[in-house]
């Protein structure tokens, strides 16, 4: 077994004690992390986190480990409950700390950005609003922007004295100046309003007609394009792999089943054979479309092989009592066969169950 890493210093004492119990249990069983993952259904990465104090093992993983190592479930679950409470309290404290930090940052954000509330434009000392202007004749202010000398009544248009225009003659009645054409004649600007309005209306109608025409043409083109584009055939996209699974079929050939996430809950034993004192198994993952061979209760120097057609992969027991091979791609579980050659010279192969 590899040496365990030092547990985090901030780890709660009850969680630390429980993690130590799990480590001792794995050490006494003689199983590697890969074997623990394969037999409990929880990945090797998960067990590394559980046993290094980075994550508390869930109750299901604890029960599975008890079954694999042959200890009483009640003993482990009794120790797990106070550890789980301590872990929850620690997470709650962490969440409250992070929330306080977020609130502090949110309150400090306006000051850090240098954003100040802008004064309302034109606000006077007496509370009135508007754009301040110079006082008009007689000392009147002009908050509304209108000349103070021109009173405005509701429902009427103020009449603003006109400046003499070139070519205008004085009104003998004292009413000001009139354009050439006689007193009371209408100004040129008044005569031009109706033609300009009609011209604008005609232009707007033309633009609307053009937009409708272009929309109709564009709709026909889009329809033709959509009809000409073939739709994708259903079921041709690659299947969605579960989280943690990294390969499928040919991509799995030669890969480690545990590293690719094909073991654990995604694998099962489809064939087995006792060879000497060892047990040879064909492990198959339908999710990955691949198989591999495993030997347990073995001795250093024993070898195991997986074969599927022309594809073969080998594994050797270097230390401990087990080993497994890389994967080979298979279409169905019965395509794979596992064989073992013991250091004593005994050989044997599996037959489909």
C-alpha cells in the first residue's frame, strides 16, 4: 500500500479519527485503492479524497467498505455519524464565512470604484428643480426655459414676436412687419407645411411598401434554403458518457480501466476460473464497451492476459496478491477471455458463464 499523506491540520478531531480508522481498515485488508474502488463501486479518485481527509466518505461507501473487508457495518456507521455531524458544522462555518466576505465586498464595491451620487442637475438651494437661468426683465427667474415676458396659458400656443424678415414691410396698423404681399398675408413657412407633410407621408408609405416586399422575398429565400438543407440523421451523434468515464470502444484499448472510469459501478464480472490458488476474472464494462482481466489471491510473478480476437493485453503481479490488465474493446461480453500463468507453471483460462 502507498504511504498515506498527512491529514489537513484544520480537520476536525472526530473526522480525523474516523479517517484514521478507514486507513487502518484498508491497510489490514491488503487491498490496493484500485481494488477497493472496483469492489465498492466508488472510484479510486473518490477513495483517495476520503482517505486523505479532503472529503468525508458517504455512508454508502462506508457500508460497502465494511462488506469488502469483512467487518461489522454497525461499528463503522456508529463512528461515521459523529464524524458526519462535525463535517457538516465545519461546512456551515465555512459557508457563513464566505457569505460574510461576499457581503463585505458588496458594501465596499461602490467606494472602491470611486462612484459618488451625482447631484440633481439644476437643483437650487430652495429645493426647486430646473435649469437655472439668468433673471429676466423685472428680476423674474426662468426655471422652465421659457422667456418670462411671454405668458403661457393652458391650451394655447405662445406667440413669440417675430423679427423683421428681408423684403417685409411695416404693418401700418402697428401689428409689426408683414411679408411682401400685403398686410395680413400668410408667411412662407406656413404655406410650406402641408406640402412637406404630404411628401413625408408618401415617403413613409413607400418605405413600408418596400419593407413588406423585401420581407416576402426574404421569406421565400429562407424557405428554399431550409428545404434544401438536409436534416441530421437521428441517432448518429456520439452517446453521452457518464461523469468520470473517459473512453468508449476502440479508444479504451490499452487504457487503464480505473483511470478511464470504466471500473467500479460501471463494471461486472462476466466469467471466472480458479487457476491453482488464484482467481481469474473477465471484467466487462458495457458503458465503455471494453473488457479486462483480473487475478486475485495471486503471488508475485503470476501473470494474467485478456484476449478479444487479435487484441491482447497483459498484466503481472509485482507485489501484493492481485493485478489487472489494460482494456481491450469488445462488442459483447462473451468476446473476451482471460488466462493466467502462475509462477509455478500452472495455467488456465475462463469460460463464459
